[in-house]
C-alpha cells in the first residue's frame, strides 16, 4: 500500500512538472510575440568605417546587430537568431529578419552609416 502511494505521488509530481513546463513554454511564447512586436518598431544604427564609394571596411554581421540591439535598446538577442543572408558590406537601410522564439520571427530595421 505504501509503495502504491509513492507511485501515485510521483506520477502527480511528473504531471505537475509537465504542466509547469508547458506553462513556462506558453509564457515564453507570449513574451516572444510581445518582443517581436516591439522589435518591428526598432531602428538600429550601426556606424562603420567605409570608403568614398560607401563600401564598408569589413562587414556588419549578426554579432554587430546583436550588440547594437543590446546597447541601444537593451534587447538581448543571440547573434545566431539574426538571419542575415550574407554580411552587410555597404552603407544603407536594411530590414533584417530575427528569430525571437521557436515559431516567432520579427524584422529589425538596420541603418548602416559612415562614422
């Protein structure tokens, strides 16, 4: 009888644990939707060294955009979640797709300007 109570108790703990994980996952997804909406309003400015023709010395990468989001707007977004088809090599205005959560993406407007 005592073993049965332990098994039933552990099953309830497992069920509660799974429900807690699902709840946390749903909260994270809801927060991601809010963050995605906020990111669409953001304009990140990145100053770069460039030649007279507007070509950047080096390039602007996901890491640069991630750091700019952190310093300018306090958004923490891993560089792996910034989807650049290729590094930005010229000054100008760019819309960059970012992955906020499993099924939530957003767009960040990036302005690359000369120093």
